[in-house]
């Protein structure tokens, strides 16, 4: 009887381990929005972004005044969803948390 309980417990532990390891290595799915604005005021304006657009040639990995693109959750794949997302964000939050590569002011 004790052997059956131990075997069941081992199976349960292995099952949880399998679930943990497969979920731990699943990549987070995202959307990339290219920034088309020309000022810091434009950074929080959802109309200044294009989904999956080609980044500017001025993009660089060093932080500058404007983002080249922002990376957000995959669920934000329509302009109306980006608008809702941007409503609660500041310039600093977008630059610090969502920007990917940067470009200087024109």
C-alpha cells in the first residue's frame, strides 16, 4: 500500500515538473509598433505608430529622445487597443519600459 502511494506521489511530482518546465521556456508573444512621430509629445500619441512597420535608418541601441519602435503584448494588435494602452502611459514609461532602439530628434 505504501509503495502505491509513493509511486503516485512520484508521478504527481514528475507531472508538475513537466508542466513547470514547458511553461517556463515558452516565449512571451509580442507586437512591434514602429514610431512615426517627430517630437517627444508624439511618443504617447497612438496615431504616430504603425504595426510591424520598418524602423527608421536612424535607429540605434543607445537611448535617445525618441523610440524607433515599441514592443507590447501580442493582444495589442489594433490601433484602438494601442490607444487604450497609451491612455495610461507617460513619455518616460514608454521610453523606459517599451521602447526598442531609439532615434534622435529630427
